[in-house]
């Protein structure tokens, strides 16, 4: 579906570019579409039609942002590929020392290495297992892991996981594999 939307955006962008010199207001009309597009191609078509236009600098910045997003996504995908398939009962081979060699099925029985809530005094969580506050079932853990599929990995670190952000990558791969 996204490819279809991108193709339609490019088609309309090219149509606008061809008509750009035919009337006043075309730059603003084209910009209204290009600026809402999720397509670098549409923005590049806008820049081709209006290289020195009122919105050219903003369009170039958006094209650069798309390129940076693509580079970040490629990097993240290489990490996901390196981690490989994760299953519920198999030992993890990617992460920090607290989780490597342990399976997802037994991690919830461990004591967190980071506070589960920022600012929570250590006396509440240090040397306590996750089960002291949660009743994690495999299905609940799968639901949680599935949230990491939709989130951008760069956001994984915005809230520290009690076992570190690298566990989120393992959980994401587990969810992509159908939580097997």
C-alpha cells in the first residue's frame, strides 16, 4: 500500500512539475502535496520544478531527513538480522551480561539491573524478581514484545528496560517470529 501511495505521489508531483509554469499558485499547490508526502521522490520532483522556490530549503531538509531515516533503518535491520531468530526457551546470544545465555522464559524470574521506574529507590526493586510486581505469562510477554515491532528502534532507549534496551531487540525478533 505504501508503494502505491508513493507511486501516486510521484505521478501527481510530475504532473504538477509539468504544469508549474502555467499559473500562479502552482508552487503552493505542489508544496501542499509534497510537504505531506512520505516520499523523497515527491520532494525531489518539487525541487526540480521549483529549485529556488519559497519552500526549496525546507524541501531539501526533508529529503535529507528521509535519507537519514533510510540509513538508520538499514543499520537497525542489520542489527536485527545479526540477532536472528529468538525463541521463548532458547538461550539469548545477544545483549548484556544479565541476559546472554538466559531465555525469555526465565528472564522474568531475575532481578532487574535497572530500576523499572525512573527514580524508584533500589530498596523497592534491587534483588526482587519481576514476578514480585507482574504476573508475566507467555502471552503477556508476547503482547509486550509486539509493541517493539511498530516502534522505531531509536525510541527503545527513551525508556530504559529493567534488563537494558538490548532485551527489547531480542523481544522484537521473538514477536516477529510469532512468539515461538
